[in-house]
């Protein structure tokens, strides 16, 4: 009987997925064909209780141009003390306009290369870089909220689902926020020398934007990135970010100025990433002030 049910489930899944592939446009298909097949299975065999994959959870997909997925480090490095509960977010200024979060908060830079370039301690990670970005924005007169929750610890799976809940909660708590930044770093498996550029006399890591073209706010987010690159090209030595589109949402439907920002990659030195965050803070502040004034 179990073999009969299993065989039937496989047949239903194959037929439903094939039909869905023929009926839906390619962009939607990337995120939904598998989910539709699972829905059909659950309808025919409710006892199977197969869980739908949330398309905002894309940990197995590369975020950057490297095309290389990465695994999170699960072990504490020597001297690390991971906190059981996340600290309250750091708020700089009144009526914050920018929210900074980290879906993969343990991503690290050199010299922290242990645990496959992941660290639960804050120093040398994207949270460290987020601190610099927040300070740069504050110095430019833009108030900011910086959340440092470890959404990828203890499990890398469902990191986007957890960060989605954090962003929703903080947007409700700070309704003045107009821009949400999910700050990451890129990853390469090969030991390629890290590319840097000189901006305002500082050696900076390169940065890029990953745009989820399934998000309802896709066009608005892309327009905001274009404005940021115009500011960078005109006033910051052409220090623009490469734009990469992916067939996912990355929680970007939560704001019409939502950025998945990748500063450097795992072979960049932390100081290069910090310098990049300082300059990017100025680019972002200038762009926001211009748009809000207009």
C-alpha cells in the first residue's frame, strides 16, 4: 500500500509540475513550479504534509557574481562567545530613515577566515561593516537603525524567513524608515586576489546590488539603485555598484527602497570593506536627501 501511495504521489507531482511549466511565464516558473507540484501532492495526499519552500529562503542560491554557494560555519572560533538572544538594534539619531539588517550576519572577511569565512563574533564580519555604514550615515545627518540579529545561526536554512520577520517588526516600530539595506558580502571559492579601488584616498572593496525581480517593488528598487549609481558616478569618482538580477524576492517587497548590498567578498580585508561602507554611506545619504527633498 505504501509503495502504491508513493508511486501515485510521484506521478501526480510529475504531471502537475509539467503542466505548470507549460502554463506559467519563465520568471514566475523559477520560483513557483516546485511549490505548485507540492501543493498538488498535499491536495491528493494530505497525510504526506510536505512543507512548501518559501521563495524568500534562497540560501542554496549564490547571492553574488561568483556563482558559488557557501555553507555557514557552525563552530565557534576560539574566544568567541555567541549570545543566546539578539541584542536590541542600535538606533543612531531620531526618526530613522534607514534600516540595516543582515540575513547572513556571520559572513566574515579577512583576517577572520575560520569556519569557512563565518564568525559569530562581530569583529571582521558584515555586522562590523554595518557599524561603519551606520556611523557614516549618522555623520551625514541621516538617522539609522542597525539590527545585528544572527539570522543564520544556529541554522543557515530559513535565514530569509527569519530576517523577513525582523524587518517587518522593525518597520512597524520605526515607521519613519524609507530604505532597508540587507548587508552581505560576496563569496568565491578560489583564492582570487580581492579587487579594490581607490576612492577619496581610501582603498575600498568593490560592491554590488542583488535585485530580486520577483518582488512587487522590483521596479522601484531598481530605480533607486539607478539613482544611487548616478550619485556615485557624478560625485564619488565613479564608485558605482554592479547590478545583478535574480529570480527571487530576497524580502525586497517590504520597501520600495530595498537594497541587498554586497560589500566586497570573503578575500577582502576588513579594512577595505569598512572603507567601502564609509563611502557608500555618503552616496546613500546624498541620494536620499535629494529624493526626499524633491
